[in-house]
């Protein structure tokens, strides 16, 4: 495994690996670093599906709001390099902010509709920053496939929309959420949690699991009931401060109307949460597949 | 030469041409068709610099305003195919609107600052439509170089900015304006002009030529004087209806202040005009290079 910091070096190394063998495919795993098992699962999925695996580690300033945690976002380069190598990365790209933005970007990519609810509503401009940096990474790496975790389900939907609309020749591969044994979805931001917050944060995965069961056994049926069920469960944790609880069609992310039957939709349905514990905002979700549809994520 | 209409066919044909010989470079000439000598000069430049020349012909609806001429924009596919072949194109891509936009695009690429003046001010949303479709074409064709005429100088600047900001691996090659013998810059829209409008439209190239001479011989010096000179000359034509007369740094396109000396700038300076004759809006420009700078366009 090789670590590179400039765009020219990266393009050069990819070219070298490609020409060392014929018809090598390239897989990209874009991350903000502070790698955990969720990231490792993406790298392993990339290794399985493509020949050359590139992991990018870049805390992208333009996807953070002014009051958000860009400065304090956890970073640990040495640990990340070891984790990436162990999971099977061939190249790790660690650009500086100056490498990615030698001048402030005048170009922004904006996706409408898919970005209007959920995290897009709470974090204005966030997804413009995500799509812009992902497009840059696609143009730098020119991957055949790119791997994203379903914990950020809206991010997956937004990037798939961008790829579709702009004809990027990249296969977007969504990968399942990886959880701690007790159910907490892995996130680099979990490190911010105090022991008590960490304990109470289990309410996210538990409420999603219980809502799914309640839908499946007919105890609740509509989107309004599902949201009320989730909200009530989360509020049992006194430290939980709800940002949103939403039930929406996936990947369009149009919210279901209150009275709509969740399990009788034609396509997949996402139950998604964002909840703050102290100063830490966590997200989690559960994707419900309509009966008979092949699970693709 | 081969004409193709679908994205899959085009990618396939490019791949075939590439694999028929080693290390073939691809040149893209994006056009809206109704090809004239200006387009032919771009195709010839592409043929000179790259191995495989792809000409796209697509009247892009999203770069036209609601009151503009999308419906009436001149089209002549048979003549275009003959002209592209004669100039040396290997592939002509003629997608339908449904091929380029199977659904209305939710993704837009917007470049700020460079788009705020000149045609960007007169045609709101125009350049978002241009950058979005050019990014799509870059992703479909994956060219090594793309060729644009300097008649649309702002378009060249905007696309260069997008390529820089989004790290497209494409060399943007600006090519000189091609003119009729009497000086009129070639444009597909010249066909709209009545004989009298056609005659009076010569004032555009003449006023730019005379302003350049007046600057060079010291008769005028400042940006304000240059604009006044151009405006007065144009208004000698009774059918001319000025949209804008501007003197701006190139490629940043920040307007020079009234009192600034035009020829003593550190970088290139663009004198640019948009003038309507009847219902036809024509543009023209002249690029002034600072003393000692190598001409690159």
C-alpha cells in the first residue's frame, strides 16, 4: 500500500498499477478518515469487486456549516493508514485542503429535491459540498465503482442522483450499516459521546428495530404512526434531542404522507433519524424493502 | 466517420477506435449544430491535436431561457454530418433530448463570479445549463482535450473555471474567432438576419477593430473611454440595440474600472459586445494581450 498526497502522484500511481496488468478496474472509497469497521467493510467490498482500491481521506471543509465541527472533527493519520492497509487498500490519497482547493472553488454542484429533507434541511449547503468534492474525487481517480455506507442513506441517494444526471461512468455501490454489538451504528463522531450519552444513544438503533417489528406485526401501519412510534421511543432517553424523524420513499426521499401505509409502497421506504446527544449529532436509519423486491443494498 | 445517437453506442465506438491502436487520445468538439466554418476550424484543430475526434451536436434546452430561441434554433442534420466529415470528425454524437435528459435533471453545476457579468447577466441560468451539459459530455466522451471557439469568450472562461475547480482531466483548447471576409463573426444565428440587419451587424467587428486601433495609437486609454468609443460607434447603426458593452480582465471577467488603463493591465483584457438586430442577439469580442505576454488563444 502506498500513501500519496498530490493529485499528480495519485494519477501516476493509478496508471502504474493499471499498466502493470491488463484491464484493471479501480474502486474508490471516499472517507473523512478516523476509520472504523464501517470504513473497513467498504474497503473490503471494494477489494472484492475491483482490482485497485483507492481510499481517500479528506475532511472536506465545504460540506461543514459555520457552526459545525470541521475544526474538531477527529483525525488520526497513522491509525488510518494501518486500518486502510489491513482492510486491503492499494492506495491512500491524503490531500491537504490546499491540494483540493488551491483557490476557493467558484464551482458548485447542487442536487435539488433529494436534498430538500432530512439532513439537507438541517444542514443547508452540506450536500452541495458533498457532491462537489465527490465529483472532484471522481475526476481525480476516475474509478469504475465507488463505495458508500448506507448509514448516510441520503448521501447515497444524492450521489446516485448526481451520477445519473451528470453521466458519471461510475457504479455506486451502497454498503450495509455496520453496528457495534449493542446496536450503535459506527460513526467517527461516536468518539465525542460521554459514557452516559453513549449508553442513551442506543435508543436510535433500538427504536428503529422496534418500529420495524411493530410495522411487520401490524401493531402500526402508517407513516404517521411510525414517526410517532419512533419519536415516543427516542424521547424515553432524557438526553436525546431530536433533529428529525422521517419516513420517506427511497431513493427519491419524498416523505410519505401521514396516512400512507408504510409496507404497502411500491418501492423501498427509509425510516431515518437525526438526534443530538449533548453537542454530538448522530444519524441512523432502517431501509424497508417492499415485499418481493430483491434487496440490493 | 460514424454517426451515433445513444450514449452506449458512443462509448462503445470510442472504445473500439481506442483499442484499434495504442494510446489514442480523444478530442471533443461540443456544438449545437448548424455547423459553419467556425465549427470546422475547431474540428480541424482537434484533428491536429488528438487522434479520435468526436463532434457532439445537441441543441441543449437547459441553456435557453423561456423567452429565447430554443424552438427556432436552426437545425440541419444532413448538412452537419457532411461538414463534420469534411473537417475530419471520426464520430458525430447526435443525442435526442430524451437521451441527454431521460428525466428532468435535478443536478446543476453553477460557476459563480465568472458568470455574473456579460452574457451571464443578460441570460440568467444560461451558464448553469452550459456547464451542466458540458460536464455530461465530458463524462460521456471522457476526452483528453475539448475545443471551444473564442467568439463565446465567457463560455471558454466559465468552462476553464469548472475544469479547474472540479479537476476534470480535460485540456480546454480555445480557438480563434472565425469571421466572414467582411468581418462578421460566424454564428449559427446569423441566418436569422435580414439583408439590412446583416449589413448593419458589421458594426460589431468594425467597432472592436477601431477601438483596438484607438487604444494602440493612444487616442483612447481607459476602460471608460473604450466603452464610450464602442458604444458611440455601434449607435451609428440605427438597427443596433445594445445589450452590453464591457471591458473586463480575462479570464476572470471582472470589469475594469472606468479609469483603468486598458493596455497597462497585468493580464489579458477582453472587450466584449452583445447587440440585438431585430430579434437576433449577436455577440463579438476582441482579446487584448498585455505587452510581452505570449498569445495563447
